[in-house]
C-alpha cells in the first residue's frame, strides 16, 4: 500500500468517526428518546389548536414580531422542528401567521392559530420583538415574505429544502437588524434559497454549502456551525451556546434547550 493510499484511508476513517460521533450518534440518541413519546397516528388525529402562548387579544398599541417553533410530526420530529412567523402591526387587534407547508400553495397566511400546536406538539417562542423597533422592521419583514422565491405549487421539498424552515430563515436573513435565526433543529434552514453556495450572508457570516446537504457557517454573531444532512452541530462563544444535532441548542447562560 502506497503512502498516499494509507493517508487517504486514515483520513477517510477519521472523517467517518467524526461524523458518527458529532452528528449520527446524537441523532440516534434523540430518536430513542422520541420513540418513547406518545404521538397522534396522523394529522387528522393531531391537535392544531392554540397552545395559549400568545394572548388571545393582543394589545393594539404596539407592533410585535415572533418566530415560533415546534417539533414536526411522526418520527421526523426526532430530528426536526417546524418554524413560522407571527406578525402584528401597531393598531391591529389580531396576529397574522405566515408559514410554508408541503401541500398546495406553499406560503400560507393564517391557516392555523398564531400559536397553534403543530402535530400536537406545543410550540415555543424562539424570537420576540415588541415595540418601536418591531414597528420599524415589520414592513421589511412583510416585503421579505412577499419576495420569497419558492412560493409556487410544487416548489416545496421536504429535504434538504426549500421547506418551511428555509422560508423563515430566508426572511430573517433578509432583515439582519432583527438579529434572529431559526433554531439549529430547523432542518432546511441551510438550503441555499438564493442559489448561492458560497459567500457572505446579510448578517455578515460567511457560509459554504453543497446544496444544503452539508456545509458550514462562521461569524462573530453565530460562532461556528457545521451542517451534515440537515443536522447542525455548533458552538457560539459569544452567546455561551452549543448546538447538538437533533437535541437543539444548549444555552449555558440559562442551561435551557428551547428546541426540545
């Protein structure tokens, strides 16, 4: 065996060990945990009603912007979450919900309660902005929603994207002043919705991707994130946070994992 062949095999073995330890093993562990939970047999039997997270009658005197996230249905929920946007302009007396689904026309407005369960899974508020800054940025968010590229029937692809998480992440990246992102469990968020496989995002982070199948993102605000088959592992020293594939983000400032 030549020296070159030996080095190649050693590199390949180490790569396999790295991918298994960092991505596959955590995903399998969370799959084992998820398999023990009770779940509806199908979407017809699932709960989609409000989870009571947002007030039924929001105050009309302020603008609000939210990103909500919930585990998706079936065994996919072991690995992935579904994200959506909730907006309320100043003066409005109700919320508007925007998300993307995999049937019919992808982009939907108010198809579900703003804080509705997703396949019986209770959502969490992943991001919240209220007041004058929300009022300032809300028109930009609405323009980003209107300009989303993948909005025609047949555009949706569950993996690696463009899917529901691709939609929300694309909108958030179009408005960097929000300083918001979907959680690390939002499989599809790294799909290159604008067609670029390499470059700088609007928030200043540098990214490289192979069509959403694998890649990385690095920047002062996001730290370092590695993406393999949609699973994300990362570390963000500035936010004291690590991302564990399938499990979600572990925030050391509060020792919480909002994605679970």
